[in-house]
C-alpha cells in the first residue's frame, strides 16, 4: 500500500444499473481527466494526493475492519473503501457510500 498510485479506471454509480466508466487511462473521451491525479500512501499512516484540479491534499489513512477496508481522513472528512484487490501492481477499491469504484496502478 505504501507507494504512489494512479488511476487506471474510475467508475461512478457502481453496483447500480446506471454504472458509468468516467475515466480509463489512455482512452479518449473520458468524462473526467484523472491523468494528473495520484495518491501516495506513506508507511507512517499519512498520505498526500493531487486531485483532478491539481490541488495538493494531505491526510491520514489506516486499515480497518480486519484490514478489509481503508479509512482516509482529509480536511476532517472520512471515507471508507472496501479493498477488492491489493498487490504490488494493483489496488482496486469500492467506496459503497459514494458508489465509486477505482482501479489503480503504481506510478
């Protein structure tokens, strides 16, 4: 987990009948441009990321629920995502509350 990740794919309305692929790396016609986005998870439980507007953000992260989920806190806002797959070349997550789904690869 402690590395820099970039988006390979990003979906909204996941687990609904209106799921939308908003971004796929290298594809033309993406609804979102996430080419410059990244998140770096550090071993000390902090992270830094660049959002789609180029803004730098920082926060904390930790594994929760027997290491099946990742909780991040940024600017006082908490997000919990379920880890679908995590290995050296892939971090796939699903944020149930936000209905988003991301496939990330190392930068």
